[in-house]
């Protein structure tokens, strides 16, 4: 690239903002190869990806303006495959930032008390982004109560598989943060606004998320409370 890397990345980031998921998808495929723990690209990219996860308003009848030239099935394929792949890459390059960003967004949307129908889709998208990494995230959270030997084994596996520079202290810190934020998210969902709780798409996404994190015993009591309340 002979020193033109930054300009190339800027062009790709602008393409991600394009309303067409086809144009956005081309850029995401390229950016997925550029994500690295040694750069802050994932922190710049994640807010854009969270926006791209929101179902376009015209697909849910909130707008008559077609800006994406796609139907609902095409958009779901985009989310479940290409978008999910790069979300997972963003998570692996900066786990704590990813978890904190998603849980903060969910907390914000649940605390608004808004009756705006769009809030349900914004909350659903934030939950989709967290759900995309929930299996990996729950595995990390489960290490919180494990022995130092188990945490050392996890640190070694991360170094071998993901080339992460982690030690037992990092694993211990990360696992507690993951445990705290996932538990907080489940509690927060019990206070989701009525406009979201009456939205089938949000309820479906919430059930999928709860189904994934319920594999960790420590969350089961909180999850049962959420189900009863909703």
C-alpha cells in the first residue's frame, strides 16, 4: 500500500455507512481482514455495525422510503452471516470494549421509557450484537468462579488460538467484567419499555439471547425472574 493504508481504511469506513447493505457488505468483508488487537479499528467500527444491525424502517412499516433495495430475508442473511462474522472479530480484538458498549446501549434503551416504536428495533439491534458473541462471552464469564489453574489454561488457549497477550490476571479481570455485564443486561431486560415487550421481533431476539446465556448456572435465577416479568 506504500503508506496509503489510512486512506484505504477511511474509504472502507465511508462505504460501511452507505445505506445499501450490498455496498456495506463489500467493505465489511475487507475490514474483517484488517481487524487486530494492535489497532483501535474495532472501536471505530463497532458503533457503525450496531447501527447496521437495526432493521431498516421501511421493512417494518415505519417508513415508506426504500433506501436499501433489499427485502427482509436479504437483510436477515446479511445480519446472520456477514455482520455476525465481523461482530465476532470486533469482540475478539477488544472484548471488554465490546461488552461494555453493547450493555450500555441496552441499558440506555431500557431506561428511556419511550413509546416510540423505533426504540424497540434499536433495542433489538443492540441485543442482536450482544447475542452474536454471547456464546464466547458466556464462556469467558464462566471463568470468573473457576480455579487459578483453569484460568491459566484459558489464558494459554487464548494465546495459542487467538494470539492474544493474556495472563491469569487478565482472564480474571475479563471474566468478572463479562459476568457483571451479562448479569446486568438480564436484569435490565426486565425493565424493557412496553413498546419493546409488545414487539415480536424484540421478544424473539430476547428469547434467543436468554437461551444462549442460560447455559451458565449463575444466571439461571435472574433469567427466571426476567421470564416471569415479561
